[in-house]
C-alpha cells in the first residue's frame, strides 16, 4: 500500500467517536491491498475434475425427458414454449434435442445457445441427440468416407430430398453409394477421418452449452434396399477381419476418450436397439459385452411396437421370473413387461451376475466372484406413439400405455427414462405433476 494511503487510513480511524474501534483495520487494509492489485477479496473454491464429474453424474441421474426436433428447438417457438411449460408443470426435467439427424448437422447456433441458457436457468437438463453413422451431408466433400457398392441400385425414395441444403458442397462424386431402403447414406464407422469428424462435431455441441451428448444410429446399417443387401456394402476402412462389435467398440472408445479429454464432466450416452438389451446380436455392432465404461448412460429403445419378431425371455430362477414368449402383437399388448424384463437382464449382465444367452431354458446366474462389465447406467427410451393403432386393436393406449412403461422403467432402474414421439406430441395425463 502507498505510504500516503496508509497514513490516510490511520488518520481516519484515529478518532474513536467516528469509527468506534480499530479492530477492523487489518481486514480493511487487506481489502484495500487486494483491490489495488485487481484481485477479489475472497477466492471461491475451484472444483476439482472429480467434483465436477460427480456433480454432472448427480444432475443427470434422475432424468425424465422428452425428445424435441431441431425445427421446434430452433424455429417453432410457440410449440417450444408449450413443451417448456409442460416441463415446468410436471416432473419432466430434460429435453433430448436434435442437432444432427440422418440428413446431417442442423441447428441455428445463436438461437440454440440462447435456448440452452434458458433451459439451464430453469434446471432443465439439455441433451444433444447426434445421429452418428447415418449421415448424408458429407457425400460430396468426402465420398471416400461412405459405403459403396459395385453396381448402381437406386432406392425407391430418398428421405433427405428436401434437405439437400445440408449437404456440404463439392463435385458430384462418380461412385455407386450403398444406400438403405429409405435412400439413406452411411459412413464407415471404422474410418479414422469419420471418427474425427464425429469427435469434432461433439466438441462443437459441448461449446454450444449441452450438458450431455447422446449418440443415436451408432451402429452398422441394418436394412438395405432388399433383404440381404447389407452384404453388398463395400467399406472403405472396415475390412471384416474384426467383428462389427469390435469395430464399434473402437468408435465408442475413441469418442469417449476424446470428448472427456475436452471436457471431463461431459455426460455421454448412447441409444441402442431394444433387442441388444437382452444380449441378442442383431448384426449391427451393438453388443453388451463391448460397451465398457465408454458411456455414462445406455438408452435402449424399448418400444413394444418395434419387436417385429416378438419378445422372448427364459426362466430366471435367481429373480423368480418366468419364461416369456410374446408374439409381436403380445409385445405391444404388454409394453411394461418388455421394458422391465429388458432392463433387468441388461443391468444384471453389466453387473456380472449373468452371462449372455445360451442354449438352455434358463438364465444362468454367476455363482462365484461376479465381475462387473460396465458402470453404465440404464435410462430407456419409451414410446408415446401409435396410440390409435393400439386402441383399434384392443391394446393399452394413451395414458394407460405410457404409464405402464414409466412404472416398469422406474421399478427396474432409478436413473430415469425418455419419451419418444416424432411429432413431439406427448400424453401429459401420464406425467406426474410437480
């Protein structure tokens, strides 16, 4: 402190009638010294990396979320406000927002950043939905990233025909792209540059303000133009010498490592087929044994309407659960059973209590030294659609159907659930009020 200022302080405090006491002087001098140096008088505790991670896991641990399209999040502001009000009036506390769909990245940076700030001020958890491997946007800029075929074969439709503006400009590539039955284009998940592209996009979403990144379509393609057309796909990087599950495991690890290095407390989740929850290999690279700890949450899509081959589970003596052998129609009529049994199997497998399905009539429990396979938490997708079809067929629909699924999910996992409706129309009567 300069000498003249110190003298001023002493003179100011000398008269007891004016200041009452000299007891405050050391603190006052310290405050003046810190102010003069341009630093705050008190330094708040800086949270450690471990504290930040623990805090993020706690905030994300009891999510009740709704899916929101990019068009509503960015432009349909009246409808967006209605969904936010729904969250404010019920126990909904999260939105899964499209930022990259099958046609490519699509969002308004300025509007989305403002929306995310508003959600956080309302304690609503923002999750970025990133469609991963199915992506039509890079086919002109990077045709070498895509699946191709020897001879051309055009699909009947192209789902991104109205969104060609999302395609990065470049010359029209002279290659025969492999396309699925909707006309969609697929990247090679094993291609190093594809992985970097996805990592860089994830970092952008972190910078925008998302608290969680959720990867959808994080798999190999399942449906070609014809039944067995997936076998005609030519991959630029994946050579088939390692399994599809191993190839996807490499992508899981790459994204997890890169994104956590960029922001240690970012929450990562992945959407997986419902059949994967009960250990079935669907041929797309989504295998329970290869998930590891790369994701904080796994969201199996446990839509009763999507079990086209039915739903079956063996007797599970350790949990006193009977065998199930539902047809496709029965799976739709019993969505709660599908949800609960799927989550029980997945959780017990992750905890090392059981193994993958074998050629036996029972689910065999591990008897000695169970070794956990994954710390990932379960947070399923539930369906809030097809109600008219269900009503016409005499199956549970509307509030009853949604509530059956929610109750089943909450019996099986404490970490919450997500509701899907492509039109973003939700059954409010099924949601608990605040």
